[in-house]
C-alpha cells in the first residue's frame, strides 16, 4: 500500500486504510494534497465558519471519508463536468477534485466569504481541475451555466425537492444529482417521486468495508436520475 497501516491512532492513516479496502486508491501526491488541504481548512475555519468548530479535529472522519465514500458506490466517467452545489468549505468538491484529476469541478455557493476561502485553498494547493463561482444555482443556470452539467453533488444543502427545483436550469438532459444525506429518507423521497422531471431515485447506505461509523450515522447517497 505504500503507507503504514499499523499506526491506526492517526486519523489520516485510518481513513486511508478504509479507502484502500474499498478500492479507492490514492497516489502519494494526492495524499499529500489532502493533508495540505486539511491544514488549510483548519486555518480558514478559524476566520470563517466553514465547518462546525466541533469537527475541526475530526476532518478526516467527519468530512474527508464521507466526501470520498461516494466513489465506492457511484461512477463518474472520465472528463465529466461536475457542479458541487452549496460547496461551503469545499465539500465534497475539493477532496473529490484531488482524488479525481480527470474530472472538472465547479463549486457554487451563495455566500461570498465562503467562496473567497475556497478559492484561496484551491489556489494554494493548487487544483487546476477546480473553480469556484459565487451565486445561486437558479440564477447561474439562466446565465453562464445553462444546461451545463451532467453531474451535480450536494452535501448537507437542502431537501430533494429543493435541490431538483434549484438545479433545473443547470442540468443537462439525462443528468444525475448525488445528494449526501443522513437518517430516514422515506418521506423526502416520496415527495421527490411526485416530480415529473425525476425518472428514478436510488438510495444507497454508505456501508464501507473496515468502517462502521458512516453506517451507524445513517450516512447515504441519494441519487436523482433526471429525464
């Protein structure tokens, strides 16, 4: 594996062990970028609330592992353009952009301070396959990104019904939206099933090998397949 799996008290080593077990293999250069980004996120989080202050010492467990776990259950074809809606502190966009340099990420948020922080972190790494845009999805979809994206990610943003509504003008036909969710999704999915633009909804619990926390926390990926 090229790294020490015995030092399991180190959060980054533990997370890498879990990712390896789930066929998410990370090159040393990518791992160095992830470690650098964790320090940048902690630094920026002291100035602006990008993630919960309670999570600042658990970025690997609470943010990196959930962000990257999607790669174990969903496929992104090479050269796809992905919109990370409501990126906040760059999640899941930055970790995914580091691990998948073959994909292009556009990270959108309506809060200017957050966008400035994410842009600063992307420039510091640097990440040539990631860019940030300030604005609301509904407005950006009418202007610069009309029917532009085949894939959209959204982590801790809003309900499925809202996500469908906000991304209408951003999406290409037959596009896919991956929502990072937790808890019982039955009522939310039933509401979304009434929307004519949604062809199919796929709910997958994040049950990873060598990890029990994501399953215990009821973390899942809910995917909306659009017509």
